C-alpha cells in the first residue's frame, strides 16, 4: 500500500490523535514533538514552553482513500486555529496551531485550505503557522493512543477530548472508519 504522512499541531496531541485515529484511510497516528531540537524532545522539557517544540501528531494515511486537503479540513474543523499558543486551558507555544510541511506541495495544500476553507468556519483570523518539518520526534510510549486507552476514565478526556470527538463524528460521519478497520 502506498502511504503518505502529514504532521499537524492543534493543542494537546491527545486531542488531535483521538480525532485522526477515527478517520477512514488513516493507517497510523503517532503523537510527538516538532519544531525544536532532539535533546529537548521530551514531555517534561516541552511542557516548559521553552523548547520551540509543538505537540504534534504524524498521520500516516492512504491517499487513495483520503487526500491531504480533506485531512487539513478535518484538522481546521476540530480545533480552534484562531487562538495564539492556546487550545482551551492548554496555554503555551507547545500548544500552537501549526502545520509542519515536508515539501512545497504540502505547503500549497495547507495554504489553500487556510485561505479558502478555514475562514468559512471561523470568524476570527486564522493564526495557524506553516513551518517546515526539520525533524519529528515520537512522544513517550504512554502518550500513544492515549484517548483510545483511557477514554472517559480521565477527566481531561471527558471534558476536552470527548466533545471534539463528538464534533468530528457529527461533521465528518462520512469519513469515519468502518467497524473492524
């Protein structure tokens, strides 16, 4: 199977990961860090807000099932791209809204969605940054598949992630993975 990857940051990586794990055509989602140096690519350092990293997810997807433009539309719909360095109560540059692109084609698709789609659903200006992906560092094992593993047993998940998942399910029902896939 021919797969591609996309890297996005939309606040807490648990939230973004929980959405993209449900998308038909997405093969794998890895929570991690991008934007900083390898020696500071760990949760404790990134939480300081001083590492230049953002909490990101790397989405491995099948472009024959879903394209990059649709992934970016899901991204812009399921987080708030109008708040600088913040998603809800999560504050700091590590929670910024960003798309990390690997080439000019990815950057062009991101620019198109930011210009043509995102302003249709958000009243305030879009503050999402476009940043070249220099390196991606996988997050610690306990961060992977977090919502899938803990669900509503964690109060943060109940209050923050569950409503985002519900919004995705409603708005993108046609993009949900089929049961068993």
